[in-house]
C-alpha cells in the first residue's frame, strides 16, 4: 500500500434499519493526510456511516475498506474514534480511562499509562489525572475522551461532533488537537454542525443528507457548487445586466433607508454562474455605461453552501 | 482473546476497587459469625439482671420459687465454672491420677454431663469446693473465677405498699413500677421492676384438679398472677410456673398417699429410642448430629448460591447499563467485537463473583475450623460435613452454570435498556422468579426427592438452586445428569441469544424493544 492509496473508501454503501434507509448508496474515498469535514443535517446518516466505517454495525450492502483492509477491526490499533455522545466510566481515574482504551488499541499497559500522563500534561489536565472522571467538568471529560481516542497515535481518527458541548476556549483546544494530528500527517475525519469549524479546519468536505452523498471535494470545490453572488449599487437601469449569460438572477435588496425614491441608487444582488468571473460583470457594467456606486463580490461561506444544498432537508423535523 | 482478557481485567479491577465489593466480602461472614456468636454472648454477658417482687399471701410457694431460682443460678455457675476450668486448668497428669487412684478427679466430675449434674454440684459444695479442688492445677496467670451475675433477682415490695392486704390494690400500686415510670430499690440501687408475682391467700382452693370437684379448667383465671410488660422474655414466668406446678403435684401425691420415691422411679422409666438411616453403612446406621446437619447443610449452600448469583447479577446489570447509557459501548465496539466484549464481561464479573464466594466459603470454613475445637460441637460437625461431603464441588459447579445462565439474561436485559430505572422494572420480574427456590429452600430437605423438588429441578432457572438443595439426599442419577444437561443446554442457548440481542441492543437508543422485535433480532443472520 502506498501513501497515495485512499485511507478510506466506501463503495455503494447502503444501510437499512428495518424499512428505513439510513444510508443510501454512498460512495466516496478519503485521501491520506487531510482534515475532512463530515457535514450533514441531523439524521442525515453521519453517525450510521461512521459506525459502519468502524465496523460497529454492518452495511446492508456495499463495501468499505479502511486503511486498505476490509475490516476496521483488523486495523483497530491504527484508528481512533470519538463517538457523538460522550461518556466515560464514572468511577475510573482520568489517566486509567485513557490507558484502558489505549490498551484495547494494542498498547502495552506501561506504554498506555505513560502515554496517558503525557497527553494529560500536554493538554493541561495534569492535575486531574488521578481524579475519577465524574469529578471532571463536562468539557474536561470530553477532552479526556478525545485524548483516549488518540492515545495510541492512530493514523486515522474519526471524531463525531467533537465540538458539541465545549465552550469557546475548549473548542480552540479541540481545534488545536486536530491541527496537531494533521501536522503529523494523520488523517482526521470529523463531523460537525458548526460550519465555521469546518471552514477553518478542513481541507476537504463530505456532505450528506437523507443518507445520500451530496458533495465530496475540497473546500474550494464545495464553494464552487453554489452560484457566486455580486452586490452592486447603482441608480441606473440594470436591465442590460440581466441579459448577460453569466447572470442567473437579479434581486433587489431591501433597506436602503432614507435614499429611497426617484433617482436614488438601489442595491442589487446578482447570482452568477459558478464558473463566471465576477470581474466580467464589472467590465460589462462599464461597457453598458452603468455607473456603479459600489461593487462587492463575496465568496460563499460553507454555511451558504450547506443551506443551499441541504436547506429543505435540514428544516424537516429530524426523523431519527 | 487478548481483548476479551483486557475487558475482563478492567471489569475485575474496577469492581474489586468498589466499596460495595469489599463490604459484600466481609458482610456475609461477619453476619454468619455474629449471628452465631452474639446471642451466646448476650446470653452470657449482656442479659440484664431482672428484678421482680414476690407477694405470697398463701405463704406456701415462697420457698419453692426461691429454691428453683437458686438451682437455676447454680446451673449457670456450674456452666461458667466448666468453661473456666476448660480454659485455665490443666488436666490431671497420668502419674498423679495413679497416685490418687480410687478418688475421682474433681475436674472430670465437673465436666460430666447429665440431668443430675447441678444437684451433684450443689451437694458437693458448689463453686467453693471445686475451686479449691482445681486451685493447684490452674495454669500460671489464670484470672480469678468470676461468678455470673444472678439473672433473676428478687427484691422486696416497696415499703409504702406493704400495708395493704388486697392483692388487686397491690397490683394497681405496682403498675407504675412495672411500666417503668418508677424505680424500685434493689440493694440500694434504683432498678426497673421486671415483673411481679402475686400469689393469693386462697391459692389452695384455686388449684384445678381434673375429675374432682373444684374450679374447672375453663372458669375465670384467678390463681397466681404474673405481671410484666415484657412479653418476650418469659424465663422468669416459665421457671416460676414450672416450679410451683411441680410443687403442687408433689403435695398432691403426698395427700393422696402415693409413694414419692416410687413416682420418681416411674417418671424415670424410658425406652431407648434409636434413630437409624438405611443409607448409611452396615453397623453405622445410627443417626448422629452430623447426619442431621448433613441433610440441612445444603440449605445454607442454596442461600449462599442465591446471594452470590443475585449480587453479581446486579453488578453485571449496572455495568452494562453504565456502558450503554454513557455510550462508552461505541468506543469499545470500535476496538473489540461484541463477542469479545461479552466474553470479557462474563469472565470479569465471574471472577469478581468467584472472589466473593471464595472469600465467603474460605471464611466460613475458617470460622468453623476455628470454632470446631472442643468449644462448639455443632461447628465441629458442620466442619466435617463441609469437608467430607460433595457439597462444595456441587456448589462450585452449580454456581458456574447458574451464573452463566442468569448472566446471559442480564446481558440481554441490560443491552436493551437505556437506564438503570428502566432495567429495574424487568429486574423485578427476574427477582420474583428467583425467589421461588428461596421459598422452597426449607421444605425440600424434608422431601428431597419428592414431586415438588423433582419438578422444580427440571426448570432450568431453578436447577442450580433446587439441585443444590437436594445434593445431600442422593437424587436419582437420571435427575442429576438430566437436569445438568438441561442446565448446560439452557446456559449455552441463553448465551447465544444474549449474544444476538446484545450486539443489536447495545447500540440502540429509545424504548426497549417489543418481544416481536427481539424475536426478529434472534432470527437475523450476520
């Protein structure tokens, strides 16, 4: 296996719960050494997909290969996992929880113990190493759990909602943990609802909704899936612009305040083809003699991408 | 295997660290020990002196009562002196025995049992005589003999109440004392009045004589009145009643011209009654205390088995629910297969249970061996029963398979419930089913191979308990083997089902599944 092989590959994976199709013919592959964001509305099938990747449950049909193997359990020592719902053995000490999970991943007992203390110290929990986990705050407990997931220094880490329930400071620590791993050429796949995290951290995005894959690609590719938006402000007639082939739609923006009235400038939002260059719109405006008071082009955010692609589904009541 | 072992090790280490585990380990032997020892101790030391007043207007029974109570006290002195001699005096060495041949050894005589031991003791001169006799043979450093306190002590009627001659007035006046509102004077110390015995002047006329004219048995009570607010301790009442009735009868014999010596002879007449057991070897059929114990000892083991299985079931349930409700299970299942997890759990918790039961059995044997000396006959007999019978091996085997079967139920139950509360409802049902062997525990030794015992033995859920219960009665081989095969089959089947339910159940959230759904899980192919 070379480093160019995908670290994870799903082919036509489908999962039924009874009559309910939780995952519907999903195929994708993740290249090594990137941070992947796994996005999707509630009930999209993210957790089910992750559980299938980890072989906690079996797909109804389709194949999954992790680190080149058909079974995640064969390579369990090279995978780390943080589940969506967080919990620890309440009476166990922080260090021994981390060490226990590390031994289940193949570390020897002394090595696991050493590693547990090392991680707790690095992420500021040294003083809590000997505390039972139910004496820790929620955020601390979650950090301990993340450390337990990565204690064996896995090549591939899957984090299900790692940011949920963390305060901003701890969210930053979490980001730091993820970046640390990426810096050491580890592959991270994490699911989240918070687009800002995905936007800041991810190299690649995987978006699913209603069990289907909607999008799979780099952040730039993701942005390119939705029309770009250009805002212009002018008092002139914009009819010539409407006719441009790059322009998909034009809508007038409300709320220009006091300047409303005859001859006053209006603000317009143009949606243009993903492939179009906003510069060409600007040139067209000059060419058609439209005097612009302002011209503003904005990159779509991941939030826009998300809402655009899965907005209707996300609004539906969660069905699982 | 390595992973199952890691899981098992954690289960063991974490459970063995809990307080509950250690309390469990120490509690049972402690209770066993205390329940045997404390009553004895209380009997000897703790029982307070009971003060009572006696008003005998007839003047006929005062002596009788005092005599009886004195004899009772001397019996206790004798017992105490025997214990004292056993502990602190050296037995006579053979040389000395030869030199004093013909003369009986006082120590030997003291230890001799029999109904007339107390009379002999009193005749010989009581404790002074014997203490003098054994003085020379006391081990160095032996403490002084302490005479036990008198348990039943007569005190005079308070002076201000003495004037009245009417017993009902006296009874009224004594009530505040008897209720504990007033203290009575006992040798200068204030003390609570335990009882009052009031004998009317005309008690003679109230004696019931069947077949002769006089008060009939069902007329108004009258007679001697025994007043006490303590209904539980009836020593004084029984002692006094027996003494008076014996005296009344003795006088009756005399008035009717019967020969007292003759009567004593007649009353001593008896025919030897031997208790034999056909199952014992030729020539040794005589039933001893050990044999009786041997038949009843399984009951103790059934109880032990029940407590052991029940308490580790709870442990297992808590454990599965914790992992499930915390969703730790998901992390575990990303590292180990459900099969490995289940095996690890079963083995880990079994090890916890075995440690506990092992500690119990060892401490039980320890206590018995320690007490088995000359001091306690029963402990010695029990000890030999436990050592020589098949009870211990049977216990271990039934514990093992019983545990596996019930553990499978618990694993399945725990895996489909989300909270302990939810699980407790179902656990209640299991507990109820499990109480049956506890209820039948005491009956089965009386008819160990009867219909009830046999029928229950074939219910796999009850097999371990009932067969343990029958272990001393040599159940038919067919029952023994058949129920064992059924039990093992059930345990294996239950584990298989639990495995199926477990792997689906542990990942499920929400309502516990319906029965139909469970059946579907069982039929699902991997």
